[in-house]
C-alpha cells in the first residue's frame, strides 16, 4: 500500500535531487543508482521520502506481489521471470537506511511486500528484508509508537526465529527434514485424513532448488497454507546446516527474525509457548558473547540486541539479568563494558589486559542493552555490581565527532542510573564526573573566553540605545534564517544538561562544585538561552528549566545567577519573541515563577512586561503547530499558578489575556475600543452592535492601547516606566493571511482561558477589564468563516464561559443580555427582509451577510443555553420587555426561528434538484414517487422535520477531528465525496444548525425553569415571576411556530 503524506513538508534540495534521479532511472539501472546512496542528512522526516517509497511500492507490486513462489502457491513460475535480487537488495538497503534515521517511520506502509520477500529464494534478499524490518521496529529515543505486526508477518517471523533442536535431540538432526501435521483431506481428493509425517534425512546433500522441493512436498502431502512457510523454513535449515557458512547464515537469520518478532507485539500465548520450547535461548546468546573472536562480530552484535529486546518484557528480566551479571565485577557484563569503552576511547590503561577491539555497531548494541537494564530496578542493581559509573565515565571525555551518538547513549545511561541510585550521584561526583560533564557541555556549546568577549562586545554595540518594553513582544524570527545545531549534537546537549542538573544536587546541600565549574555551567546556559534559534526550542526550554531548578533548590543563588546574566538573558529572549516550539512556550510560566521568588527578579519581570510575550504566541501563525494538543491547557495552568503565587502580576496577566482577545478582534476585522486605564472601570458597558464589515475595512484598526505603569506609585516612577509611558507601544503588523488561521487562534485562546479561570480574583479582574465583551465580539468577526457559529472553535468558547460563570455568573448574564438582544434584533430584521425567498439562490453578497448573522446567532444562542442554567438573572431578562419593545428577547428568537424554518421549507425544492438522479433499476425497485409525499415537504411538516437532524449535524461539527482542518478550508467536506461544499450548500447547513441550536436553547430554558423546583425539598415551593414568564413565552413560541396559518410572506 502506498504511503500518504499527511502534512506539507519542504523537501531539502539534496533530497529532491536524489529523488528526481531515482524516480527517472530505468529498472535495469536501478541497482546502480541506489547502491551509491548514503545517509548524509541530519534528522530525517518520512514525508520527504514519500515519493521514493511509493516508487518502491509500485516496484514491489510488479515484481513481488505477482510471484506465486513468494506467496507460497504451488504454481509453476515462468523461467523467464527471474527474481530481480540485485534491485531488491538495493531497494531494501535504502529503505532500511531511511527508516533508521526517521522518527516518524511508523507511516511506512509496504510491510505486506516485505512479508512476502521473507520467502524469497535468494538468501541476500531475505537478510536485507529482515534488516529493513529491524530499522522499522527499532524504537528511537523520541518515538513512543510500537510497531504492530500483522498475523501473517508474525507467523513467518516466528517460524524463522525457532531453534533447530536441543541437547536431547542432537544438532545432527538439523540436517534432517522432519515435519508432522494433521491433515483433513477432502473426500473427492481420495486422501486419507489424519496425522502426516514428512521425514527426509541428509537434506543438506540434496542438490535441488529449495522452492522446487517445497512445491513437490506441498503437492504430495497436501500441506495446508498455514504450515507452508514453516515447511520452507525447515527445508532451508536442513539444506544450509551442512556447512559453516550456511550455519552462520541461519544463526544470523534467526537472531534478526527474533529481534523483529519480539517487537511486533506478538500474542501472550505465542510468547509463552516460544520460550517454553526455546528454554536455552538466553544461555545460547551468552555463549555467543563469551566466544569472543571465535564467532563473527556481527553475530555477537545481534546476540546483544536479542538480549536487550527481551528486557522489554518484565517476565524475561530474571533469566536475562542473572545470565549476564553473575559474578559482579568479573561478570560478562562488566567485562564487556570495560572492553567496549576502551575500544572506543583508546585508553588501554583503564582496562589493564583488556585489548579487544569492538566496532561501533557492537558498542552501540551493548549500550542499548545497558539502556534496557537501567530502566528496571533489578537491572540497575546489576549495573551497580558491575561498576557502570567508572566504566562509562571515560566515554564522556571522548571528543571524537564520529562517537557522538555513543557518548549521548552513555550520558543517558549515567543520568538514569543516578536518578535510580542516590549513592551513584556521590560516586559520580567523587570520580570527577560532574566536572567532566560541565567541560563537555562547554565544549559542545562552543564556549570560550575569546568568543564570549566577542559576543559581549557585539551585544554592547547592538544595545547602545536602551530597549523599551512594549505591550506586545516581537514576533518570532523566521526559522529559515538560521541553521540549527546538528541533531546528534542537540541530543547530546540535552543529555548533558539533564545529567548535570541531576548530579548537581545531593539532598539539601545544593550545587556542589568549584566556583569555576559554576561559572562555566552558567555561561553555557546563557549561551543556549541567547542563541535559542541555533539550539532549538527543546534545548532553550531545558536550559530555562535548569535555571529554574537552581533557584528552587537554593533561592539565595539568584544573585549569582544575576551576576552571570542568566535572568536578564532569558527575559530578553522572550521579549524578542519566544521560539515557536511547544517546549519553549510551556517553559515560560514556570521560569517566571522561579524568577519571581526574588524581589529583584519579580521587578525585572514587571519592568520588561514579560507576560506580553504571550500575545503574539496566541495571535501568530508561527505558533499554530506549537500550540497543538494540550499545550494551551498546560500554559493556562502554569499562568494560573504564576498569578496565584505572585499576586502583583495578576493585573498584568489579565491585561495580557484581554490584549490577546483585542488582537484577535483586530485580525478578524472588528477592532475593539480602547480605554486609558481599563482597570479603573468595574463593569464596562457591553457593545451591543458590532461595526459592519464594510465600516471596519474603511475606518481601519483602532489605535493600540497605551502602556500601563506596571511599577505602581510606590516605585516613584522608574526611568523604564517613564520611558514606556512616553513612547507609544507598537503593535505587530496584521498578517494579511491571518483569517485563514484565526479560528485556530480562537480555539487555543479559549483553552488557555479555560485553564486560567479557576481563581475567583482572576475572573473578577477579567470581567472588570472588559474581557467578556471581547469574548462576545469573537462571534461577530467579519473575517471568520460563515460556519464559525457551529464549529469546534465556537464550542471551545462555551467551555471558557462555563469556567467563567462558576465565579461570575451574574456579571456574565448582565453582559450577555444586550449582546443577545442586539444580535437577535439585527438578524430578525434581515430575515424579515428576505421573507420566504430561497436563501441559496440569493445574491452572493446578501446571502453571505445573512448567513454570517445567522451563524453569529447560533454561537450566541449556544452560549446562552450554557449560561442560563447557572445564571437565574439571565432567565428573567430573556423573558421581559424593555421600553417600547413589543417582544422579549426570547420572543424575538421565536420569530426568527419561524422565518428560518419557513426558509428551509422553501429551499427544499432547490435541495431536491441537487440530488443525483437514481438509476433506472433503483427507480423501478422503489416505484414512482408519490404525489402526496412531494406535497408533504411544505408547511408545518417541514417545520417539524427541519429541526430534527440539526442536533446530529451540530454534534458532528463538535466532534470534528481538528479545528485546523475545519476552519482553514472554510467549508466542510461532503461525506464520502472528498469535495468542498459550495456556498449555497453551506448556507443550508448554517440554517439547519440554527434550528438545532434553538431547540437546544429552548430545552435549556425549560430545565432552568424546573431546576430550582427539583432541588428544593419543600413541596409547597411556588415558581417565581421569571420562571412563569419563561414558561409562558416558550408556550407562545411553540404555538406560533406550529400554527399552519401563521405563514411567512415575501416575494420570491
């Protein structure tokens, strides 16, 4: 099956060049073109290679899928149809190389062809296939997806992984083909059912082709399909066991198959049965390792990986660990560790008489075994007995660039071991491990005194004019302008930073080490923070986390950090624009909490307006990917913790959230009015009527809000605050393409606010600041898609209001009532002007204006249905008339519902014309359409049926897989057709959504009427005036809408 690229990926030029060459190469020259392939890129991305994998898949379909011998069918193969072994081996090697370097390799989808190639007559093809499987199932340090093998694949791998007999049978029997099975033959074949036995001695002397013998035996003994690959495997074993080269090939095939099978999620029963049959597999693997040079190194490497993979299963820990660690310092594990490190570093003095030379592949396999051991308590105990710390410590000092992956693995093992054993951290520091890691960190970061002086001089020259804090942080720089540090080096830096942070503390003694070591560590952290674009968001966040841990463990060290320039570097970095990375964004609240533990740090956070960095994060396209998944909720929880612990930042935090909403309104084409000091007003009046889209486009955005003096009157007016007051803040320019990602920005902002609104004081400040009005304006933005009111982004706002009404129900109701009145009134007037016209056939401009009004009504109605359940004051305002208005708000909604339902009924004929005509056979089977049935699509029946499916449509929109897919398209794909809906179809959809939403709103009002009565124990409880008014209003609405004589009139 061909792979599918699920995201747009910019393919590097070097990869494009190779793809163009490979895809245009004739088949007879394909092997020559692919054999020269070597991996030279950094971290791989599977999406870059999708065209090549699809090319390989098409080649497999032509040359693999059609071959009966690979499908184990007893059919004659054309002699001219020779297996293209050289091309297949080249393809499989390229596949393995690419999958080995891609973390998203789970997208590979040609496994059924690889499974078929396990039956190939060429042993090189079988080995290359297994190596491709190894690259696919091998888990990277950042991948969490385990590969699920299919039944046919696991069955073939299990057959290859089985042994050839134990001591009780004798290995000489391996050259004998022996297979017993029970056959249920068909009566017409003349065969006898029962036990059948295939027994052929000395098959290694048979000169025929294995597939020819296989076909003859299958035909003669009627071997069922489920046992055919097992028979083929036994034939291969018996034929190859007669020579040393053949036995080594069989061992290699068995170990590769076992490694892949064990990681392909086999069934528990299969695994248990395998180890019952192969009880000596661990001792056999250990024997291969103890044989040293008598066994080829590639087989010993595979033995190490076979031992390591068994540690993924807890039930295998005891036999594996006891076999490799018995003897403590003289055990096989200790001997292999010391010899491997000496082989890599070349330091013969550290190992005494150990002079063995191991390849990098062998050392990498050994480190994978150590990594599996350190993940369990019994494995850590074995490593402690084997002396893992002194054994691996020389690896940290190895500076050979080709060994960087080995050093990273060694540092990760030491970090995990110190995390498990507190005494190991002491041993590590006593052996100079902390100084060695700090020195290696300094080397990898590229820090030296001369470079630092150059950087500082450049920084002084660039900051000769003091920078002023602004209301909005700068947008992130373009990632294409900078080149990241190589991926392998970044992985090593992450491991070093984690290990240094872990080794720096022992109980409550804080940082241990000389002042010189501290200075080097702080300088490295500063460089990583200042050059975040070079090191990436993950390293930036990790450096900030280490700084935060230093402050949390010892708050008095803030002065030392301040002298090193770390807090100032971090504040400048986020003021210049947080890196568009989920890790970097999530690190900001926790780091600010740590900085605010010190009065000086808190003052700098306020002066630099650090919280303003979140405005571009939630209003810029660059951060859309970084805010996916649960990142907004995590940010909201972090900000909530920050505002709880640092109450003086609550005003700035609330202003930041309101500024995000105002910026979203500006992006959506509806600028919010600004106030000199919004915090002075306790309850600002809600804007009842939004500015039309046309006026917005002509008037332009409103001027930005002025900076507020964060330092307060007690600070006596600092210089920074005064300069900030004199210089008007500059907002980031609006992206002309912002409307395409605006719904996603609204979704992320709503999730942020939902997590923040768990504190009463924060909610009150938000209401007083005018945040509710800004939230309500989001339903009316002219640049939003016309279906926004029923989209998942709109539904996320409901969760925000739900969290807000827990603390401020009355305030929300007082601000929601005028917004509802204004929206219902405007939409009703437009609906009356349209009358009973067919909405999809209206002029495009009129239809778009009307549909947007209806969509806004859908969103506000759903919001009112949420608020009315917890805010009784809203119930009264919905059912009371004001001034000379003849109808209450609820009555106006009923009139609007009647008009829209009639419009749906009138549009039913238009909708029927869009349906494709039925086939003649279908029309004959169902009979001619009934005249009475056609007449039923008018009047009252349509009013009753028009709202019926609307709830389902509403729920379907709520459960869309992502807000991004729904809103960027600005239209929903038709079910099963893969096409966008037309504006006419979207208009019908919005009207149907309105019908369902209004019905849900009526149900919420009815529940609000009876909820108080149900909760009271007093049976004599009497409904109040608002409950009575709501009941009467609902009854009047139902009567009007169900009265067939009450029709909507208007010109067609």
